[in-house]
C-alpha cells in the first residue's frame, strides 16, 4: 500500500503543476477514503497535503480544517512525528484565523508551544517555537491584547537569539515595532522599538540584507509610519526614497527572472524533441543547466524550502514565482502583505511625501499606478461591479479589506490634490467613488466614514458653501474616535465658520478652536498645533487683535515650515501674515511675504490662494501709490477670478454637487451576516497604524476666499480670548 500512496502523491503533484487543483485533491482524498487501510502516518501526511492545497488555491477553509482536525486525532496515537504535529498545529491555527475563530486558534497555539517546549533545544524546535509565537502574537492583536502580543514576540526574539539567527531576530523586532505603533503608549517606548530595529538591521551582513527584501520593505515602511506620525517629514523622505529604489530594483529583477524562465521553457521544449543531434542536445543541456543555475541564484527563502510548511495565503490567491515578500525563513515563511499591496503602499508613501510639497505630476502618476494595481487584485478576489460585503467569502474578507483601505487612501489623496488645484469636477468624481465603495463595503470601510465626511466638508468649503462645510466637518468629528482627527476636523469647521463672517459664526468658531488650542501641546507631532494656531490667528485678525494674531501666526508658520513642509499651509500662513504686515503699516515686509506666498500658490496651482494673495497685493500697491503695479495686479487677479468662476460654475452644475454638499450623512445598511469586524481587525490594516489617519494623509485647509479673509473690520463684533 505504500507504493499506492507514493503513486497517488506523485500524481497529485503532477496535477498541481498543471493547475488542476481539483484533480490533485481527488487523488489525495482517494487515500483517505480507501476501503483498504493505510498506515496512520500516511493518512496524516495526505491530509496535511490536502489542507495545504485547499488553503493555497481555494476558499474552502472549512474543508481544510476538517482534514487537519482528523490529522490531529491520528497524531495523538503516534508518539513521535514532532515535525508533522507542528505542521498540523500551524495549519490549523491559520484555518481558525481565516474563519475568525480566535479563541480556538489561541488554544491550538498554546498546545503547540507546550509541545515545542518539551521537545528539546534543536534548531528545528526553536524555529517552530518562533512560528507559534508569531501566530499567537497576531491572534492577540486581533483581540486588542497588545501587552500579551509583545510578550509572545519577545519570546520569539529570545528563541531567535538562542540559535543566533539575526534575520529571525529582525523579524520579531519589526513585529514588536508594529505593535508599539498600534498601541502607542508613549513616544519613548516606540522610539526604543525603532532603535532596536536599527541595531538588529545593522548587525546583518550586507549580503543577507539583500536577500531579506520582505524585511527591508517592512522595516522601512514602519519607520515611515513612525516618522509621519511624529510629523518628522524631513527624516521620513530618505526611507521613502530607499523603498522606491528597492521596489524599482525588484521589478527589474522580476523582469529578468521572467525572461530567464521564458528562455528555460523554450530550451525544455527543444530538448523534448526526439530528432535532436547529439551535439545540439549537449549544447541545449548546457544552456538548460546554466539557466537553472541563474534562476536558483535569484531565489529567496520560498524557493529553497521545498519540503517546508507551505503557509496559507491570506485571500487564497495563486502566486507566481517571486510574488511573495517573505519576512522570515521556514517554517515561519510568512509575509506581512502580498507584494502587490506592498508596492501599492510604496506608491502611497510617495504620494504622502510628495503631495504636501506640490509634486502633483509625480503624485498623479503614483495614484494612477497604485489604483490600477489594487483594482487588478480586487478582481482576483472576486470584487467586480455589483459585488458587496454580503457576497464575499469569509476567508477573503481580510485581504479585501487591505486592498479596499489602500484604494480609499489613494482616492482621498486624489480628492485633496484636485481640490488644491481647483479641479473641482475631478475631485467630485473621486469623492463619489469613495462614497460608492463605502456604501458597498460599509463594515470593512467603517473607519473611512469620517474621512468621507471630512472630504465633503473640504469640497463644500472649496466651492464657497461654508455652512455645508462646517456641518460635514462637525459630523466627521463625531464619527471618529481619534482625538487627533477630532481636533483637526473641529479646526476645519472653525475656519468655515470664520469664512461665513457674521458674529454668530465667529462665536461658533471660537467655541471650536478654544478646546483644541488649550490641549494642542498634548498631541503627538505638531499637525494639531499648526492648524490650531492658524485658525486662532485668523480669528484674532478678524477681531482686530492684530499684534497678537501676528505672534500666533508667526509661531505656527515656523512649526509648519520646520516640521510639516506643507506648502499650501505655508502659503496660507504667509498670506495672512502679509495682510497683517500691511494692516500694521509695514509695507516692505508685506511685499516680501506676499511675493513668497504667491510663488507657492502658483507652484501648487492653487487659484483661490492666488486670488487671495493678489487681492492683498493690490491693496498694498494702492497704499504705496504704485499705480502701474496695481493695474497689472488687478488684471492678473481678474484673469484668475474668471478662471475660478468658470470652474465653480462647472462644479455647481455637476450632478454630484448637491449630493456631496447636502447636509445629510451617507446612509448605509450595515452587514451583520458574519463577524466581519473580527476578520478586518488584523494587525496589518488596523486603524491608525499602517496608514494612520494622523500622519498627514488627509487634505489640508483649502484657502478661503479673499473677500472674507482680507476684511479686517471685525472690531465692532467684540473680542473673546481663548
């Protein structure tokens, strides 16, 4: 019977290579369903193989789980077989993870850790212990137990240290940084985790680093999230550039691998001919060996671990050669995200880095590239037109959530960029796309609801609908649990109220600014502080407290310039400070400041900001008696106003305009058929981590109209101090 089993295993391998997964599974199930009994170990190996095939190539997780549970029962009667027991535990844990059954997953992993703890100190035992600690940490994160997750990762790090495996140490160090970023107890703890990653990475041999491409991407992305979170944009840029260079190098290598594989296929096909001469066959055989050697030299962990555990891919998509970014060697052999998702994240980080600087041409290319990648992956997951949450396989929910969240981030950046450039119709279309995606996947994209409301406010403000803008900003603040985003949305609402211009609105603005202003030093980074200083300075200026306004705005400008590098916000600060310099009878400084502001507004193609600056400059030239400059300025201002008016007419006449500004929240039917929340709480895309809301990805303040901000006659409305 051993020979029969070997034959069926070989036939199953052959069918899998041909892509006939159903036939491969049938070959293997013939062993399990046979009337003639096989040795228990044969049945165990067969069931493990079936489970691996099902997890790798299908959504049939429950079928795989049944085979693994049966294999476990059989293994109880076998005293040895440590490796097979570990494989069964690991695969069963992944099954429970995919169906969202976290308590039984933890139970399986604790049993696996007990087994490995009693099995000795060999390297293979320690590697399996690392595997189980890694999966346990992941399960604990889903339950929000960050402290226990860190403990599991520390145990894994200790195992990796015992066997002197620096790549594995780096894996656990980056995982710990990931958890600390999610939890963010205090900045010092996170900084220590960052330093630990740097120390371990530097200890790796340079050649090893080149082989650890998955760790390179993971480490660099986590460093970027940290830098953006603390508003250290300057030091985030080198990490973004390294990521982009690594991505381009890997794409080139993949093209090289594909070319070699194509050549090898052609050689193999030629060698299959029976009419070849000896000399020709010999030459082709040499070329075949050379090509095989070249391909093997380009391989990573996954291709060298033929007999190792094959992990369950999240989303269960078939993968081609080199389509994984492994984070650790077998038997962990895991990935953080699929390569396509990581590449999309690199594009997103390029956008996050470039948009505040006004690099819109490059940003537009990256947004298009990232969205195209994501759309292709969504189709592979079965997400096509008309598909909604209720139609998703449970095992595909987590991976779908990753790509959908990335898609929303790209669309959010597109909306912000188009609003900055006064391309209101394009912004409408992107925002409507966000709204439609949210309505189809409201539970998976639940954290995006507040962002959509905020962007509706941004759009309304940009087209001069300030009442509607304030409404949407206030609603956005109600929909997020992030104190940081609540503060920023309140400031946005305050600026819209200021632009309305009456005394009641100014009072409402102060009521919103005051609480944020008093606690602005308690936030991580300076985003909240710079926006609060901007809004409060603007309000003080409207109340004719000019010198105090100047002091607050100068401080905000310095922080914005030093830490954020956001040119739009810098331009707005400069315009107000130029207005104040003119009002305080300092025309020389006003001229210098306003010229700088106009230069930035032109770079950003920000037409409202240009009009705002030009209107102040016109007033400046009039006061100085520079009639020629005044007329020239008025002519340029008129052209800009005509251009803006045309764009506003197009926006207001669009079918989407009323839908977006209407003071009604997006109403959706929540999805309760399965526990989707648990499936989407994985560590890789949880709120405020991988693409944190608080790292500068949301749109900045659109420039209010010049007619409302230049008017300084606010003294009669009285003054209130924060």
